[in-house]
């Protein structure tokens, strides 16, 4: 079973940037899609961005133009570059890898806090 470990979260001022990383213990090139999700306190987990095996990307409207998802298959790592951060981006961010056939793997989450 592939395991995912997120890193790069922390505290940043509004307008600042962070880059999240999601390191996989196995191949990510065999995944159907990988994505970043976030969960605000007391709310459901929501999609932030996803990248499919062909390289196509989808972004939530609230982050489009500010966040960029990417992968480095040689390092089995996915990234989320977050620019122009806002206080409402404060959440726990999770990475996910979908290998199909009901196999979906989640990381443990990393906290992002944006101060105003």
C-alpha cells in the first residue's frame, strides 16, 4: 500500500506564499489522478486542485490563478504552490492519490494558517 506524507505547511501572513509537498512511498505515475484537498474546522473536506494522469488540472474557483498543482514523477512527489494566500485559505491540507479499483490513499494532513 502506497503511503503519502505531506509537508510544507505552516504560518504565513496574508499575501504570502507556501509550497506544500506530498511524497509517495511508491509510484505516482500509475495513479489515475492526484489531488489536494482542504478541510476548514467544522466543515467537510473540499477539493482544492487535482491533476490527472494525462496532465490536465482542475482548480476550485476560490484558488484558481493563485495555486498551482504539479507532480514530479521522478521523485514520486506532488506539489501545491500557493501564492497570494488569504486568511480563508487557513485549513488542514490533505493530499490524495487515486489508483482506481477503489484504491484511494490519503496523507495525514498538514496545517496551513494564514494571518491577516
